[in-house]
């Protein structure tokens, strides 16, 4: 019966994934009701902590965007790219990775992708090379960000098991691991595909006068826009927020209230700091609050929170119910072959399209099986697998932003531009992360 129920879980996730975002969350609500009232599974608690973290981070980042801070960061990124145009395949992914590292979400990639494509095209570099890698890199940065929901959830759960484990402990593994993955796929991308002059498909499309005109007239830049003083101020305050969070995480005594034996959890600290610095940005820059919900960061972030609400609650209810029956066999397999749990994380991510939701679903399973913190942190980059099916918004947007149409979804659907960079990035990150975790955790 447990196998039938698991197939039902996969069916619900598949049905929800066809609608994406909010649809994935509410369709999972149907699955939850069936689990409780038909399959008689005791409901677990909803993922309140993860949702509150997402809401706090998204609110602060959205105020940053409304104040012009995101455009300020974009201008800095564009100057770096245009001053080193021949290195765009290496620098483009690093730019999107750093933006995700700072913002805790990969959805800021939409603004920089047209610039990456423009720099590549004007230097006769196949745009698919930097653009596909940059899209993947923007998502790989999530497990390296100190304010991402995935990292903070890992910290909140693992710190109860390993009191000495800090945010710095996790980042000391995930940052070098994911950076290694990004660099590996960028190096691969520098030689992928034919040069534009030698690409028969591209040259055939260039015979169309309308297509040629679109390519030749395309230009994307933010450098001709003068930003207000508030844009720079908002970025400084946001960076200060990140530094403050990291310092508090490194020194537990700062977050230990007098008379209390235990330090305040970092999940609570991040919520507090993001709300507080969001307020500071608002006051200092005098940003109109009506502009905050209009940005891409707010919309995509709140959609993600609702998706996680349904997905994590439904999945957690099943796994808590089924784990006692599966525990013995799975533990032996994972302990002998650690990569099998990484594969499980990867496959779940392919279905749910969210790293935070994947971590929320799979980490309790790992801890319930007695897997070590070093193992689950070392293979954490495997929670990014949704490049496998090219239906994620950043991948779709990247395809649309490439005016040359070299970044594409192939005839057979799975032979798309993001597949090989994604596989290289995740595999290298896990192979680097696992041994690092044995040292640092």
C-alpha cells in the first residue's frame, strides 16, 4: 500500500508541475487531503519556518529592487562584462551566481540575461555558451547563499543535532563546492557548439531578412540610465544586512540573550534582520511601498512560498508515515553508497522545481535514517535538478532572451541547452562538497 501511496504522491507532484508555482502548491493541497482522510495518515506541521524565511528575505530584496538597488547591481555587472567581453562565458555565470548569493533567489537573472547575450553576440561568441551556463549558475548559487531558504532550513535542523555546526560551517562547504561546479561547466561551455559563422542552422536563419534585422539591431544596456542616490544606498544597506547575518551566525554569544542558556536560532535571526534592514532601506531611501509588490523578486518569491506550503506539507506527511517501513533497507544502501541519496534529492527536485522544497522534503528523511550532517551537507548541491526538464522560468526566459536562437529546447525535449552544463555543475559540486564536508563538518 505504501508503494501505491508513493505513486499517488508522484502523480500529484506531476499534475501540479504542469501548472507550476501557485498551482503546484494548491494541487499538493488536494494530495494532502487525500493522504489524511483517505489514506489515514496523521498530518505533520506545515512548513511555517521556511515560508517565513522566504517572506522576510523576499520582502527585503523587493524593497531593494523598488529602491533601484537591483538596477545598480546590474550596472556594476554590465560594466564587468563589457570590460572583459571575450571572457563572457566565464564571467556571465559568475555574475548570476553572485547575484543569487546576495539575494537568496535566482529570479534576478532575468535582468542580466539580455546583457550577457548582447555582449556575446557583439563579440562573435555563440550566445548559448554563456547564457545557458549563466541560467544554471543562478540556481546553483542558492545552496551557497547565507539567506536562501534551503541553507537556513538546513542550519535550523542540523544545529539541533550538531550544536557546534554554524552557518559558516555549511557555507565553507557549499560555496567552494558550487563555485567549482560553476567553473567546470563554464570551462566546458567555452567550446560547446559551433561558432556562429560555422553554424548551418544559424546561417540559414540569417537568410531571413526579418531575423537578420532583429539580430543586428538588438542591443541591451543599463549604462545609459542615471540612477538615484537611493539605489546605491539600498545596495550598501543590503550588503550590510548580509554581513550582519554572517557575523551573528559565526558568534553564537551575540544571539544569546542574558539569562538564557540557548542562542536564538539563525532562522529567527534571519527573519528579524531581513525585516529590520528592509525597514531601514525603506526609511533611508524613502521608497514608496506601493512599488514593492510590483517587482519580479516579490512576485516570484511569494509564488515560491505558496508552492512550498503545499509541496512540503504533503510530502512530509507521507514520508513521516512511510519512513518506519522503509528505514532499514534505505539506510544500508545509503551508508554503502552515499551517492544514492544525492540521486534521490536530484530526482525529487526535478519533480518539485524548488531547492527549498526539496530540502524541506528530504532532509527530515535523511535525519530519520540517521545520516550524518557531513553527508547531507556534502551532497546538498544535488537538490538542484530542475534543469533536467526545461520548464523552469529562468530557463524558459533565457531561451526567449537569446535572439540568435542558439539557446534552445531541442526536438526531443531533453536535448536542450541546459542539460550538460547542469549535469556537470551538480556532479562536480557534489564530488567537491562531499570530501570538504568530511573536513569542515
